[in-house]
C-alpha cells in the first residue's frame, strides 16, 4: 500500500500531466487512451473497446489495468463485461449496441478510494443506407420551350446517421453531373431535359456504415412530359338551346408532340361533374361542341390535355369558364293541387289552387305567366273560365260539383304541356292502405300500400303542426307505380301531419293521414297538475295536454307521483289521452305533494310540485252531524214557544206586568166634596166584604212618634182641595194616595200588622165607582197593580204651613195641568168611565171620616180646627150634590180621641229621589 505521501505525489503528477481535451465527453490523459477512437457502430451489433495505460503512469503511480472501471454516461458498466488483458490493457464488451450510449469512459480507482478519469470516447450507433426504391421521373412543361425533369424515390429506412443521396444520370456515351437534393432526401430536379434520347437514371445513398444504389431507370424524357393545360378557353352559345361550343389554345407545338383532350362540365351550383366521352376528344384539336345540355342553364367547363399516345401525364385542369344555353319551351306542366274549404257553406266551395314553380331544367327559360282554365264537368252548358296568373296560387269560388282544371306555363319561346287536375264532387274512390313513416338520417320516408285499382299518381301532403298558427301545407306528387317517397326538409323534434291521396283517371281517393317525427326528444316541460276536487280519502287531479311544440315526440304515458311529507312516493301510470285522474285511499286531513311526468320514446320530463290537503270529514259526515243538531235545536225552540204560549199569562205577570196609564185614570176626573154620611162603628162596616178587590194599604198608628217632613204631608193637603184638576193629570187623589215610599204593602184584613221594609214596591190606588141599580155609586179606593211612579206633574204641590187655610189647597189638587179656573163650578165633581160593583155610600163616608180623622191627629202637626174639618166635609158634600140628587147623611160631630181613633189607611206619596212612607 502506498504511503500517505506517495498518494499525494501521485495525484500531483496526474494533475500536471493533464492535456487539452480531445474527445467530447471526456479528458485525454497522458496516462492512457481508448481504441477504437470515436467509432460508428451498426445498431444491434457487438462492440469491444480497449483501455491502454502508458508505462510512465505505471512506473510513477503504481497504476495497473486491474484498477480500471468503465462507465457509460456516468453509469457504471457491470464488471462481468470487463477483461484484463495484461497489466496495462483492459477491455469491455457490449453484445448489443442498442443500449449503448455516449460517452464511454475509462477510469482508475486508485487505492480503492479516488476515482480518476483516464480517457473517454463518443460512440455513434446507426444503420447502413437501404437501396432506394420506386424511382420515377416526370418532365414538367414550364413554358413553351422549357422543360424540367423531376425524379422522386423512396429513401428507405431512417439510418440515424448522416446519409447523402445523389441523383445520377447519363446517356450511353456521356455522363452528366450528379443532382444533389436540397433540404430533402427523396427528390431532385434537373433543369434542362433533352428529348428523343434514352437516358439512364439512378440514385445513390452513402453514410459511414456503407453505400447503396437504386435500380436504374432508362427513359426518353418526351414520354414522361406533363404539359401545361390549354389556355384562353372560351364558350359560345350555338343555334340549338342544348349546345355550347368550347375553344382553347395549346401551349405545346405539334412538332414536339400531338395532344388529346379531356373536357368536363357541370351545372352552376352542382358539385357533380360530367365528362365528354374520351373517344370524342382523342385527336388533336382546339375546339369542341358539347351537346345534350339543358336549355337556359348555366354551365361550368374545364379542359386538360396529354400526349396523344397516352405516354406521359395529364396536364392540370384549365381555368373554369361558364356559359349559358338559350331558352326553350317548358318541358312539362307545373304540378298542381288544390285545397277545398267548405267551412262557410257546404254547397259553396272555396277552392285554393296551388302549383309548384317549374325547376330551371323544366322551365327552360323565364316563366312569364300561367294560363289557368276551369271547366265544370257537372254542367256541359257552363262556360269555360280562363285566368292568367303570375303567382303560383289562385282562389276560386265554386259551387259543389266536379271540375277539371288545366294549367299551362308560358315563357318567351312558348307554352308548356298542360297539367290537368280533376276536382270530384266527393272523394269516393279507394284510399291507400297501411300508411307508415320511417326516419332515414335527415329524411323521412313515407310508405303505403297501393289500392287494388290503377292509380295515376299520388299526392303527398305534409305540414308542420303548431298550436299557435295554422298548418302550412307542403305537397309533392309521386308517380302511380311507387309506394314510398322520401320527404326532405323535415326538422327534428317537430310533429308533422302527413296525408296521402291516390289520384285515379276518373276521380280521387280519400286521404289517409299519419303523424310522424324525424327525431324525438324528451318533452320541453312537464305537465302542471291541479286539484279539481278534494275529499276525505280521494282527490281528483286535472292537467292540460302539453302543446305540440312542448312534446318533442309522441307522449306514451303520463306518470303521477305523490307522497306525504314523511311517506314513500307512490307512482301511478296514466293513459296519455286522459286529462283527469282520481287518487283514492288517501289519508284524511293530510298534506300531499304531487307531481306529474310526461314520457316520450327518448326520455321524460317532470312538472312542478303541487300540494293539497285532504279534508277532515267526508262527504255527508258534516251534514250527518249538523242536521240532527239543527233539528234538535228547532224542536227545543218549538217546545219552548209552545210552553210560553200556554203560560203566557204567568210570564206576562212576572216579566211584563200591566201598567195602567195614569192619564186615563178616572180618579183624575173625580172631585168629591160631600161624602155620604155613614155610621162607622167597625172596620167590617167601613169596608164590607166584597167592596174592595185586591186592595193594599199602609197602616199608620195614631200614636206613631215618627216625624214627617213637609214633603210627607203633601197627600193630606191634596185631600182638602175642593175640585179635581183637569184630565191632563194621571191620577188625582188616587195617584196621591198611592205615591208613598217603597214599603211593603199590607192587606186591609191585617190591621194589627206593623209597617214593613221600605224597599218593597208600592202600587197605585184606583178609585172604583159602582152603583147598585139606580143608587148613587159609592167611591171606593182600590189598590192598583202598577209599580210606575207618578208623573212629575202630579207630584208638584205647594208646601203648606200649619196655620194657612186649606180650602184653596184642596181646590188646587183637583186642577188638571194647573191651568184651569178654580171657580169653575159648572163642571161635575167626577166623570167615570167604568163602574165597579159591590160598593155603597158607607164606604165613602168612612173614607171621609178617615181622612178627617187623619188630618186632626196631633202627631201630624197640622193644627187643624174641628170647624175646619166640618167645613171640608160640608164643601165636599155640597159640591157633589150640584146637578145630582144625593141623600143627605149626618156626620158625627164629636171627633174621637187619639187612643180611640182607628188605624188610618193612608196612601203613599213619592219624594224627590225615592219612595218614602207617609
């Protein structure tokens, strides 16, 4: 092993021995080299390289061949491919050069640590050139006298090496300079060619791996000429409308070669070329007449040429020229059809005659007008109608019948053959059978089965169906021997109505129709569903058919999809002809979501969602509940009405008591002055049984210590008046006697009963007048059922002082409305409207005594004298006897003492603001 310093010295020596680069990818070391130097290898062959070390490096650095390693583009070559020939030479072998890359380097691994490049080479891998094949040459005419020969060949496979090609040619006794291709490897052009001598031509290919030559081509250049096309082509019209004449100029001299020609032509707008037969133009010429053309048709012409014997190549086509033939009579009449409208009057037809314009090759010129003739075949005496029309339609008003229509098209040369259309009175002939359609690419084939009778021709009508506009009819005529036709111009996803009519020699068959699509698609939108009626367990759905524009195909079925909010979706398929469907077995009072889908052969489309809620009750359930309830209610009301009718008196008494009208009371017209004189010894004598009816009074004890106000004493002053007031007062004495405070009423049979609660209702008193036979009626005060308070005018009385004379006050009490004269003595003391029986004079006397006794009682504080009381009684009696005969009665002179005085039954009065006891 080298010492440390020896390795340093060796490395320094190697660095100093480096020379300038000599091979790309590596460094040339003075310590060694590789052979072969930059080899070119055949692809896939074997290759062996040797690395040879110099003796100088061996002696100084102790470097040997065993330390050499090989690399390909910095990739280590496996040591199995190494071979150590001696201590200075090492080799590496590659069995297939396909994987060999560049550069290939030889390296030293000194002491197993330092790798040092010794030498490197570039390896080129490729293929030897193949033999060029398919050598061919052509002489191009560049001008009248200049010809250039261009040869082409197949260079063969790619060699991956720089390969040179040379075109070589020679005459038998002369060799010409090689033609070297520029920028290509498969063709070369020789600028000057010589005719009428055989020339040997071949191609040579050379690269680093070898050389190859093509087979020689021996040819006279005159036989491989491609001449220039004819020039100055012109076209002129001939005398006949079907002939055009072409003229041209050749650019090659007949002395050099004779030519033959090829002429082609086509109609302007057409892409298909037609050619003149080659045998007609196989001789040299400069003009040619083309026959069999269409009249008044524009054509495009082109011409080319080549050597007459067929050697060489056709020239390019000449510049295209156009020409037009002259006019001729129309070759056929226009196809005519009719549309009959009988919507206005069945016996009167509106006939729309329509015909197609002739095609250019049929019109043979410009159509100036159409001559239309209509003949009524139902009536031979009817005149023939003629019309000159410039458009392609005409409308006639005809009576129902059979007509023959003749149409002629006329141009500047003459008329066309007539077209005849028979319009029968009815389409009674046999129609076609088995009408069907079939899409074919962009055409729609319509087929049918012919009737048994002989058919002259068929008329096929079709129109694009639309929901917003009328159907515009297109039509076509087919010959009678065909049973199918292709319709052009049909749009996809559109619905067409197709009708086929057979035309006979003596009439017309009825039309058979069918709807068809060229292509179908799914609908543009889905149906919109709504509810027509919703019940408890069912719902009637309704929808509208999609318009023909929205269908895009034949609707095969409708599909209804419905579900609840949290339920599964149910699917129902419906026939496409229906617009209504009933959903059954639904849940009551439930929200449903429903949508509808329309389907064609090519897909489906779903409409918007619609929601509805089923009813809580079914049909008749509400009526079953409401009707019995209403009947029961009516029965209860009826029973209540009957009950109220039977108990009307009781109800009226408690709810609507009878309230007498005080203004109509007889007491307002009664003015007692001198009551009858009775001996009153007891209550039974004062009020005999049956004298009063339903009378209630208030008992006041004579020794009652209760103090009375001035208002409470008003009734006593009113009793002292001499006359009653006018009829405008509502009650008079009776009213005053009853207007007491609200105390409990006591019966006249209960003398010893004390006064009751003041909150009770007090009724009015009424003066009951009645007489027995011819006797004078006795005045009786009876109790009224009314609870109405007295009128305010009846409560209006003057306050009385203790020592004032009471005579004027008694007279004021009986004055009505306070407006009558007090001195009027002609008026009777009372007027009665009704009499009450069971009364006597003793009642009146007792009442007067009672009033007088009440006035003279000391607790009342009135301070009246006895003579005053007697005067009051006397005045009363005197007043009552005016105009009447009254039996005089005596009144007891001596008043009773307070202790011996009977209980007073006094009326009650009303204080302002309420009832108070008297």
